[in-house]
């Protein structure tokens, strides 16, 4: 079994658990989804240092359920539109 999620969206806010990203739906005028993403360790500190709200980021991770809600546990963040840098950060290295 494979549990892998790749998302590209706008960073909307920093939360206690990590970040909320806004990902547009593929249908025209269908709106977007706010997806909670858990950041830990170096990923969290680098994201807070290099990203601001409304920056476009890419996230690679896996879905985890917490009761009735789902959250993306982040393994990698790619800073796509950060004005300060354009680099990747990976956990565990």
C-alpha cells in the first residue's frame, strides 16, 4: 500500500500544528480547499523562516487520520514563490 500526497498551493496561515495551505479545485469556479499540514523539526523552522502567507509552496507527505479529521504529515516542503530563496528542505537529513 502507498500513502503519498503531493500538493501545491498558497500558504494561508501558520498554526500550532504546522500550516494551512489553500489548494484550488480543478473545476472552474469550484473554489478551493484549506488543508492542514503538520510540520516538524527542520521543516517547520525552515518554512517559518523562508515563507510568508500567500507564498506558493509544494508539499509532499502522507495522510494521517486524527479522529474524524485528516491531516497531511509533511516529509518535504518546496518553496516555489518565496522571495528570499528557492530551495527544498527535507526531514531526517
